């Protein structure tokens, strides 16, 4: 957690200079998007903060990251809906909320990037939020999280 917090600050300071760090964060052994789906809430929040700083440092990665995050959110919603009671359902719910936080983070960063992001992805996020809210349960919480991020 401390490393992710310090990395967040480092990315904000270095911006474009941190290209090697960017590559490791996106395609390394444990990519940021996989950490965003962690069952540990603090780890999810720290990973989302790093994701936000990464997008501010490298705005050209906003659209691809948002697209991947939306696809993972839809997959996590399907898994959460199909999960059985108990530990599998809790893990699926944590993953769903983590992916919703990642999408919300990227939507929030969209306004701070020089050219914003594609409106089609914001529209897709709004449709995903509507579907999640309609599903209810943990999906409803994830959906409202996306609505607040828009």
C-alpha cells in the first residue's frame, strides 16, 4: 500500500518521464487493473489512485484503459450475478466493486486530461451503470458509483 501511494505521487511529479514505470504498471507481473479488483479495499483504492495519476501523466492511455475496464466490469457483473452464496459471491462482489472503482477513476480523470476522452466510452459507462442499477444488489452499488463518477 505504501509503495502504491508513493508511486501515485511519483507519477504525478514525473509525468511523461516515467515511461518505463508506465509499461510496468500496465503490462508487468501484477498490472494495476488486476490490483483494482483485489478483495482488499485499501489496495483497490491505492491502485485506483495510481491509475488516475497514470492517466494524467499519459493521457493517450485513457481510452484504451477505460475500454478494458468497462469490459472487465461487464464480465465481473456477469460473474457476480452467477455466483453462489458465501465466499464465491463475496469475491465476485469485491471484484465488481473494484472494477467499478477503476471505471469511475478513469471517468473522473477524463475531465482533467488535455483532450478529455471519447464520448462513446462515457456513454457506454452510463449504459453499464443503468444495467448495474437495474440488476440491484452489489450491481446497484457499482452502478451508482459510476453515476457519481460521471
